[in-house]
C-alpha cells in the first residue's frame, strides 16, 4: 500500500509541473498574439546591422592605402614599437 501511495504522489507532482509549464506556454502565446509590433525580417535586420556596424569591402586600392597601418600593426604584434 505504501508503494502505491508513493507512486500516486510522484504522479501528482509530475502532473502539477506539467500543468505549470503549459500555463506558462499559454501566457507567452497570448502575450505574443496581443503584441502590436511585428517581428523584423532578415533583410531589415541586416540593414540595421550594417547601419550600426558599417563594413568596407576589401579591394586592391584599400590594400595599398593601408599598407603603413598594416606594417605598424604587424611590428607591434612582433613586439617592436611603432614610431607613433
């Protein structure tokens, strides 16, 4: 009889946890459905990312313009001090 009551107790606790999780999921779903803001698309996200953190395309012209900076960076990585 003791084993049966223990099994029933474990079953009840599992049911309570399951119902709590379902209630949380239901609350999140209703909050999402009531929200007036629409999620942004991938294109909108990428444009926002580019606006916040602009990038430059690597070209041969850029390689020639930044040669001095690149040399100073390499020298500083090797432990040498740059002239600045």
